[in-house]
C-alpha cells in the first residue's frame, strides 16, 4: 500500500521504480478488499484512485488532460490502460461510502461521469433502460453544482440532457441553467454557447421553462450594479458585433461599478439599460405572456448572432404595449439583425451584390429598409452617440453591399440631421465611432457607383477632420484592393490629387494586391514611390518576385527582373531585415536560369554575395548549382562551384562530388575529368573505379565512377582489367577515354586481347543511344578504319557479326534487303544445317542461298564485311547472329523468313544436342 501511495501522489514524472498498470492496481485493490484491509487506505488515497481511473477513462495517451478534476501529474502507464474504467470508479466510490469516509466534489463528479457514460450507452435501448443512469447522475450533479461555475463541471451534464431532448430533460436543462444564472455572477462562454444552441435547436420550449429562465435573467439584470469600464470588448468593438457582445455580457456577466468617463463603459451602461427594459416582465398583467415570448425572441436573436447560425423556426411575438420596452426591444432587434446579416453575408459582403441572386438582394434590401424605418422611429434620447454611430455604420455597410443607393442616401441624411458628426475637439469620447461612420459612408457611396470625387465631397460636408478622412480613404482603398486592385490604384491617384494622401501602408498593400492579381506593369511605380520606406518597397518587390516564381514568363518577362536587379540589391542593403526579400529572390533567380538567363543570374548572385556575404544561405548555393547542372550550364556551374566553396569550405566535398557526377552524366567529360583529379573526389573515385574493374558491371552502377578507371590499368600485362575497363568506359558513353586506354592495351597485350577490346569499342559505338541509325553506321565505319589503320586491329567473326547487326538496324532496311543480307552471310560460310561436313583446311564455303537472292558483298559505310578464315563457332558466333535476324524479320513483318531461320537453328542444335546439353561450343564453319 505504501508503494501505491507513493505512485498516486508522486510528482517525479521520470521515475522508473514506481510504475503501475491498471491490471496490477485492480488486482491489489480487489485482494485488499477480499482480505478486508481496505480501511488501511485513507479517504485521500481512495479519492486519488477515483481521479486516476476517471482520468484514464476520459483522456488520451500523450496528451495532458484538460479537466480541473483530472489527475494533475503525468500518468506514466501503458497506452492500453487509457480506456474506460468506470466500473472501478463506481466500485471505489461505493467502498469509500461504505467506510463512511467523507466524499469530495471530485468523487461526486467522477461518479456522475460514470453514470453519464452508462446513460449514453443505453440511450438507444429505450427510455426505461437509460432513465436510471440519468437519474443517478442527476443526484451527483445536484450535490456539486454549487461548488464551481467551471464548465468542466457542468458541460457533461448539460450535453447529456440534450442528447435525448425529451420534455423532462429539457425542463431539467432550463432549471439547472436558471440555477447557474442565479448562483454565479459570470457564466462560462462554453456554457453560454450550449445555452444558445439549446434555444435554437428547441423552438418549442415549454412556457414554464421560458418563464423560469426569463425570471432568473430579470432578477439578474435588475440586481447588477454599474458596469465596469475595465471590461473589454473584442477587436470588433467598432462594429455592430461588438454591441452584441455588450448585450450578451449584460445578461451573463456581473460587473462592479466603474468610471463613467470611458466610451466602453457607456456602451455597457447602454447594454445594461436595454437589457433591463426588455427582461422586465410584469407579474400580474394581461400582457405577461406576450412579454415572455417577446423577451424569449430577443434571446433567440442573440443566439443566432453569437453562434453564427442562420436557421431557426419559431413564432413571432406581439409588439410590446409598453413604449419604453418596445423601444428597447427595437434597439436589441436592430443590433442583432444587423449583426446576423453581416454573419450571413460573411467576410465577402463587400461583393454580395455580385454573388447573390437578384431576388435575394431585393429580399435583404426590404428587410434592411423596414428595419431602418422602425429603428429611426424610436426615441433616441437615451442612446449613446457612439452606439448610434456604430448602428448607422452597420446600416451603411450592408446598404453598400446590396447597392441600395436610396437607403444609403437616407442614412447619410439622418446622420447629418441627428448631429452624429458633431464632436468636441478636446473630448476624446465624442470622437468614438466617427471613423467607422466615415469609412462606411465613403465605401457605401463607392459601392453604389458614386464617383469618387462626389463621394469624397459628401464626406467632407460631414467632417473636415483630416485624420478621419485619411482613415476612411485608407479603408476604402484597402477593401477595393481585395477584389479590384486596379480600381484601388485609381482611388489612390484620385485621393492624392485632392490632397488626401493615403498612408504608406495602404500604398504598399495595393502594390502587393496588384502583384497577386497578376498585374506586373506597375512595379516601377511602387519601387520608386517616395512615400514608401525601404521595408515597404521590399515587401512589394517580394510579392512580385513570388508571382514570377510561380507563373514565370506568363506574369512578367525575365529581362524585367534582370533590369531590376540593381534596385533589388540596393533594397537588400537598405532594409534592416533583408531575409524576407532574399527568400523571395532566391527561387526567382532559379526561374531565371530556367528561362535562359543563367549568365545574368550568376552575375546577380555574385553582386549579392559581394554586398551581403553572410546573408546568402548555404542551401541556396546548393539549389543554384543543381539548377545550373540540370539546365546543362556546366561552365557556369564549374565557376559557381569555386565561388561557393570559397564561402562555405565545409561543403566542398559534397558540392564537388555532385558536380562531378552530373558533369559525367551530362557528357561534360573534360570538366568531369578535371574534377576527378581534385582532392574531394580523387580518393573515393579511385576506390569505386577499382571495385568496378574487379566486379561484374551492371547498369545500376554509377556511371561517374568510370572516371579514374584508366589508372587501374597498370603498365603490366593484365588482360582481364583491360577488357573490363574498356567495357565499362564504352557502356558509360566514354568512347574517347576507351580509345585512349586501347592505345596502351595495343602496346602491351596480345593480338587476341587487342581484337576483343576493339570489338568492345565497336559494339559500344553501335549501341550508342544518342546517335541515329544512319549515324551509327557511319560512326562504326569510321571507328573501324581508325582501329585498323592506327592500331593494326585484326577483325574476327565477332567484328563481322557487329557489322551485320549494324546493317540490320539501319533505317532503310526492308524485307528484300534483310533476305539478301542473310543469303550474303550464308555465302560467307555460315551454316544452313543442310551442309554437315566441311573438309579441314579446305576453306570451302557453303554457297547454297536460303532465299535465292542475287549475290552481293555487303558493306557498312563503305567498309566491306571481311571474309575470315578463322573458326566459326556455333554458340559464340552463329546463334547470336541468327537470333538477331529472327528478331529483325519479325520486326519487318516477314514471319516466313523468321520461321525458316528458326528451323536452321533447330537443325544445327539437333545435330549436336549432346554438346549443347554439356554446354560446349563447336565449330560449324571457317578453318578448323
């Protein structure tokens, strides 16, 4: 037990000595219970066990539990233990109660969670089976609901009630919400949100529940004192949404008295007064029932706004007979409906007239006009000036979004007649809301297609304060920049011509918006704008470079970026933080390489490196080298490799190896050979070359490792190394290096080795994929002449086969030519299967043609195929060539000729089946 106590209350999260599993704790607990020694566990330990198992049942492994009743210390237990253990919670609770230990709030809470989990498991099985679980949870909740207003305590119970919204559950929900409203001064926002959703999802709440809730709210709003100005509104406090927040807090928050000199305090006082008038329900009056429905509908409107919902079904209430309450209700409804309309239209409400149907726009306009008429008809003597300005600003915003010019003009005239523009210069409170009103009036006029100068004149008639005018112009330009950047630029020009210069921040924002809209013709104007700071010009340039990186030449010509490179470098030196601009410039430089401006790009990079040596990151040099190599700018890549290594010497080995490999693969053999002698490549390259020369080569080998193979062939005679090295060089495309090595081979090796190596070079020339078929034949003839004239190359049967194969691969080969070539091969001494005996040393050749074509001596590029007196082997010489003919005949569509050649092979193999099975070769022609 002592170890379990230490485990339950340990604070060391990394203790490996005190680690338990649920199975171990369960076994020990049941053992102690069976042995009747549970009394040795105190109430504190049993509560800790309840908390532990409750936390495991409601949390996930690796995530700290977000619950005030959960275990505070880290739970070091297996992931499989994080599962439901409600049976242990219930069992330990009962044992603690049986031992007459005092029960804590956490004990009741976790028992309530266990009962609610059982209720949710049985709710689909019927009311009779689920009700006992909910009833038990209700007793637990009643025991602890007074202890804390925290949402962790109340939300599980309320959510369970709404899971199966029966009449009894809804009544209990309203009763317990009423209790919270009467018990605690502030209701948690999560509980408010659930209450609002309850109002919207249950349109037919019982009248008794409505009356109970509204009575509690009435008592609550009438008992509150003055609202404190320390209460803050969200960032949207200068909009009608901020007024709905104030109304919500007047209902659900209790504040102490504050200073009445604050604008926000006046807003809260207005909200408190409006709320008090709405929720004042007469007890003994014939209009009490209608007042309940009217107040309830006000809560519904607030719920629609605060939950951003747009769907609700219910019945409208009668108009209040009390003029004071009727005015308050109209104020409440106006604020909530305006906020709901702004929520429905969404952030893009500035273009609502372009996205919505005509019928929808007309419907919204009708609602807005009627709301305006009703709101202006009520007494405004108790309404703060700030609130009136904010409401009128919201009307203007929505009227402009719907392009209702009649409504916008009526609002503008009302603002003048109601003296909403009046203010005292020394009183900052009188200026509150003026900026929002001016902004919305100007933007609404522009949205209704009023010319800018006319809209500005109308605004100047209302106010001449330059800060307010500049703020209105800035906001109007900013909003237009989101949908029509070019029109926003025109607004900038018009405002500047009328002496209202927009702020530099707005000018830079329009420049960035133009770039994102795909307009690149105004870049010079913003790069040289006198009002923009270096940082702001850098932001505009970064936006243009990002668009160039994404769209390339479709957005802006590459030479434009090249011509602006001096300005960009100057901005990099002038800004305090050049990193954002440099981050945008780097990928743009890579695009310049792709567009064919590699040389200019290298010049720009060198200039930047000269100005900002410690700014260009190592990763960019890597990307720059990759881009140059990928676009085959090998000389520039070699130049930049040297410059990059000077800046980052520790990357020399990696960069040199990469450049060497891509040089070799791209055909820049001289640059690759030069790098192969450098220190970063020399050692690994020689090891790789030696390993390749001593192993079987496959195409998966790295071709670049062939550099340095020539060094592996020493001055001593080494036929195997010679053949393998030349083969590797040829197959990797390095024919020139193979010829150089062949010159050394001819000086040291025998004639047989020289012929074999020469055939390897000829075979590589034929299979060079970079040449066309005609080029292969000419290259083979040229190479054969060079080998015979310069190195005394002696052709053999393999050489003849290579020349025949080259003819078969020619682009002008047809059926007749292929048959004639096969007959020519037969006349050269190749067997047909019919001739079985050739006298030794006679030199006789078979002359019986298979296809009876005219005799002709074939040649490749002017070089005739030689007639050789060397032995003609079946497996080595005949079978490979005949298989090539079979493939060629099928490729030309001559199946009959292909079948005849197949028959010849079968006849030859049938005559020497024993040798074929034993894997031995045999002579079928030539000199034995």
